C-alpha cells in the first residue's frame, strides 16, 4: 500500500518539474498580443487584491493591473497593458534580484501612481485612471531609458 503512494508522489513531482521547465522558457519572447489577452487572468488575481485592500474603503469597483518584470534584463514581461477606468490596483511582481518599481505617467507626463521599489517580491498601489493612454515605467535611473517601459491603455 505504502509503495503505491510513494510511486504516485514521484509521478506528481516529475509532472511538476516538466510544467515548470516549459513555462519559464517562453517568457522571454517579446510579443505584445498574447500578453494583452492575459487581462482576464489579471482580473482573477485582482479579486484577492481587492480583499486585502478592505481598509481602503470603496472596494468592489477596483480592477487589477498585473505588471511583471521580464525573467532577465531591464524590461517588463510586456510592452503593453490595458486597464478599466476607475480605481485600479497595480500589482507589480519583480522576479529579479535587481530592485525595480512601476510608475504610471499620464499623457501630459505627470506621474499619477507609483509602487514601492522591490526586488524578488511584489508591491501594489492603487491609482485612479481615466480613459486614455498612459505610460508605465521603472523609476530606477537608467532603467526606463534601457527599455523598462510600456504603454497602458485605459478604457
Ligand atoms: Cu527597474
């Protein structure tokens, strides 16, 4: 009986290893359109964020915007993102050892929201966004210039 359980556990472990290996290799490709469609996944994650944000008051209508770093290099995983107008929770995940953040700048060049710096971790901030085109970027000197920015479309 015990042997069967051990064998089963081994099968699960090897499956998990295969899954990890295949997902990490695809993240370096810089295609914009598949990332845009991942908004539905972002919305699912956002419900957790909204729960944590309970003390903020008007929770419920806030939507989420997930931004991640690329696996390496001074870049985010996507050059574009979309969000719904209104209160938006920006969830930033930095998988790199280098500190990064996310700032959101409106079309007039004014920063309307910014996360804390983080390395190998996550930070989030809430920002109120009107429909329009914004730029998100890293405020660490040199990073934005190196390509750590993207276009945020708010509808
Ligand atoms: Cu950076």
